[in-house]
């Protein structure tokens, strides 16, 4: 079997499973144009490296293309069209330097108020929907995808709880929600009933379709600009929608410290609430170092070995000062 036929059959199989596979197909076609319509059995590591090692290929692009080609070749090795896997070693991933922006409570209020002020006649999402979705993100610490996938049966306002179905990275869970969020959600449901915009998704577009995480991020960016929240002066990163998850965690931990709660007991509970599989994923919120708090963290050396948060009084002192 030759490469072109192998690509066509593989892409057809993926699309039959419900995947669009557009980006992958483009990658495979680019590989085909470079190496030619070789027999699959004649493709070598040299051909793959020739495709991956272009001068303008970033580490992210290298790893994405490497993964796509590896899955493609693994399929044909399993089906006997290739004897061995012609894959070179993948590049190590870049270490993430993403620094979450921790919104103040006043900034969260401004974001919610700006939903109405920044609306447009061409909006595909009603400003009440986008505002309620943003409020849910802040009040639960859920991921953007978890909130946009919510269906009506997932939200139990009578008992004050929400069920998140989970994902590859997050654990499914049913969490209690506060009275303020329950009240806001009831107002939103009441508006849906009055305008007859009720459908299977709890938060949906005006036409009833599911809101994509990308679309909600675009609307949020408009809110942020209208609210006048520029972010940290020293940082090149703008505050974004996913920062609400970190904001929820830091605000919750800070409230516990002020109430003198036992963090040894509360931090695992926070991890369960957020859907984190391990405690380490939650502990990182204790070590967030927003630029505006840098002076309070000068005592913490980034070069020292990582220690458990409960053994580092400087971290607790920082959080208590928020």
C-alpha cells in the first residue's frame, strides 16, 4: 500500500468515527507532498525527520506533527502494512511559563457588570447567558469546557448542586454551590422561561446550539476590555477566562486562612471540588506568584527545593496578606 492510499483510508476511518480530522489530514497531505507517494513499507525515520525538522518548526508544532504521524504509522503497523515504526524521538515539551492572573473581587464585579455594557446587535450569545456562565466559572472553579457542556439535568437548583461530567484531565463530580450562585441561576432560568429560550444545554447560544469554549473566551475578552482590566504591568500575558479557576482557588484559600481553618483538612477538599486527581494539582495555587504580590514573596527563593506548603510559613503569610 502506498502513502496516499493509506492516508485516504485512515482519514476516512477517523471521520466515520465522528471526527472532523481536518488539521490531521492537512498534516498528512503536507508529508505526502514532501516525500512523495512512497510505499508505506519504504518510509523511514529519515523521511519523517525531513518533514519534522523544518527550520521554522516550533517545538509545539514538532510535537503535534510527531504525534499525528506516530498514530498514523502505528495504525498501519498494527494492520501489517509496515514492519516497524519509522518515528524519531520526540522533542521534550516546553515548560509552561503561564502565570494566572488573580482577579480581585472588585474586578470580578466589573467583569459581570460589563457583560451588558459590551453587548452587540450581532451577538450569537445573549449577554445574560455569557454573564451567568462567567459567574459560574468564578463561583465553582470549574474549567471552561465543563461549564459550556452543562446540560439542564446537570444543574439541581432545588438541592443547590451541579454535576460536572469530567474529562480526560478532570474527575467527574457533583458539587454543592453557594446561595448567591443558586439565586443567580434561578434568575437566569426564569429569564429563559419568559423568553422561551430553554433547551438541552443550560448555557446555550441564541439559536439553541452549544457554546464552544473558544466563543466564550472571545466574549470574555470583550468584557475584560470594557471593564478596563489590563493585567500585570510587567507581564506580556493578558488576563483570560481560565484565570477565573485560579482566582476561585486563591480566594477560597485566603478566606480559609482568615477564618483560621485547618488547611491540612481543607486543601484536599478543595482538590476534590475542583476535580483534581491529585493533591499536587491543588497545592500549586498556594505557590502562585502574581507580579503585583512579588514584593511579598521576595523571601521565597525559586531556586530552593520544593517543600510541602504546610512547612512553608512564608506562603501562608503571603496568602493571609491578600
